C-alpha cells in the first residue's frame, strides 16, 4: 500500500516500489501552464481525442478567472520521475459542496480530486495518495472524483465509449485509469450516462401525439432563447436549473459570479433556434440547452487558433453545418416534477430543437447527457425517443478516516 507524507509543500512517496516518484504542488502562471500542458500531452496519445484550445484550459485553473475559486480551495500537483512529468492531479474542496446534505452525494467532509493523468499504476497510486494527504490535512474525511474542477465542468471518468470522439465539454480518458483508481481503494459512487440519438428521423408516434397535444394547449408556449436579452435569459435558465436540480445527487448551486461567467463563455456558441424556454401561463418553468459540437471544428484545426485556425473557427461559429448536437442541460421546476406536464414540455422542446437542427443545419446526430443513472424521468425520456447509451462516466469515492 502506498503511503505519502505532505511536508514543506511537497508530497514524497515513501513506498519502496515508487521511491523515485516525487509529487510537487504547483501554483502561479508557469505552474498552471505546466499542469495544463502535461495533461494535453497525455490526451494527445488517446485515439479519438479532440485537442481543446489551450488558453481556455489554462483559464479553468486560474483563480483570477474561474469564479469556481471564489468558493473553493484548490491544489494542483505534478508527478515527476527523473525530472520528467509523469502525471498530474488536482485536490480541491468546494465550500458550497460541503454545505449540501450528505444524502445528496457531497456534504460535510467531502473533498475532491480531478484532472487525473498517470504514466503507470505506480504513478497513479502516488498521485491519489498525494491528493488524499492534502485533503486529509484540510480536514476532509472522504475523497470523491474525478471531478475537474466543478461538478458543472467535467464530472466522472470515461469508462465506456472511448471508441469514438467526445462531444463538446466532455472528458475523454483511457480505459485503464478505472482499474488504477479502484486498486487504490476507491469504489464507484455514481454513474453518469450519455445517450446517442439519430435526429434525422421523426420521433415515435407517441412522442408526436404528446407534442401536438401541447401545441393545442393555450397555456403552453415553447420559445427560443433571445440573445438580444442574453443576460436576463441566462438568469432565467440558471434560476430554473438551481431549482430543478436542487434535489439531485451532486447538486451544487451556481453563484451569481458563475452565472455571469457561464453566460459570457456560452454566448459565442449559442444559436437561438437550438435553445428553448418553456412557459406556462407566461411564466418560465423549463429550459433545454443545445450546443453544436465545436469539437467538429477543433479536430480540424488541432485545437490551434493560430496562424489560420481562427478563420475556420469563425466560419464554423457562424454556421455549424452538419454539426452533431449535444443537449448538456435541461430542467423543469420542482413543482412540476413527476407530472405529465413536465415530460410534455421536455418532448416539446426536444422536438423543436430536432426540427431546427435538421432543417437549418443539416444535422443527423444528437447526444443527451450527462444523465444520472437513477434520474428516472430523464432515463424514461431518453428511452421513449429511442436513444441509446453511448458513454458511461464513473465517479469514485473513498473514506480517508
């Protein structure tokens, strides 16, 4: 069993087998850049991986730019052997997650690890031990991960579906990481699914009847998101999200700063006709967001905007012809949960988006997720529209006391 000690800002593995592995905490601009670049080097080895824009990846671990740091403590680590970077990991504590009820997955004593990459199992064991030592030193009694960094960013380890490229804002990991994490004493705490969907053909007759019935109901209005009123629309969407998801496993509310940050980041890829707000009696009660898969464009420019990649990106952003479509988030106010109206609104929004995706952009494929394994409502919707699970992400937990 690997044991680590955290002294003078450095974690040194003290087991015999991995005595040459040193885990160094990193900070500052250069440290963060090295952390990101090491992760990019690992990702570049993976089949089907799509390189992301480096500056955006660095921004996510920058405490001056990512508002997640406003309610979190974060320590980044790089593993070195013989002076060479052989792995990385983050250890972080979200104060908002600590305040959540324990029966919703997080709660008091729960810390996290994320951004996990390792050259081999010995490095993996040393990195996890280092993250655990830091979390325990901060008073945590449980480690959960990988979650990088926020639950709203990249939750879970890909354990199924690495045989095809990830869509926008989705993690992509080698299959053997799961065995290394489990060997370090972690057990699966939660499973997340994504669902693949052929959107080139109409939904089953049952769904069509439900949608048509909704259109005949004068109380219901499903409308496009209005970019001209973007700030207020974002506030509506995330207000519904904070209410709709508040009882879900792993829920952490968005702060006002995170709402503003998300709105600014998403605006450039938002197409009004692909994002819907449902109103009942004039009141917004549900939403569905859909993002064209920017990975289609990033794959062609290898994640590099310069010297000419930015031209291709601008063209793609203006008109993402044939792009795959991902639905990362939807929500219905809690007061409507478990009602027929909730599922009707969901079907109406997804049908409106399907029609716009196919007729305007020529899209043929959609993806829903992440969906919690025990979210019966969303699983039922995914089954009814005849989508199939195509990716599985695992979140692991381990007691530290």
